[in-house]
């Protein structure tokens, strides 16, 4: 699972995008760039074993 932030509206509104790296397609878009939505999503999907992310601390905390 790839995790990165994405601008919904540059400078105004951001989200977290989740990508299935094996299938090369987006899986979900989470609100904001905070760790809590990512943590909740991963708890609902325990089959995710590997997370690829940038060096953002929020995503490390969420994972």
C-alpha cells in the first residue's frame, strides 16, 4: 500500500491517497493529512502488510 498526500485544491484542501502498488491503482482517499484516518483504515484492513510512504511523520505515526 502506497500512502501519500494529494491536493484536492492547491493551498486550500488536502487529502491522503492510498494506492495498491501491485495493481497500480488508487484504493481510497482519506480526509486530511492526519494520522488518525490512516490508522482507522489500517485497523479495518489488517491484510495490509507493507506500507510505502514518504518521510512525513504523520503517516509514520498512522502506520
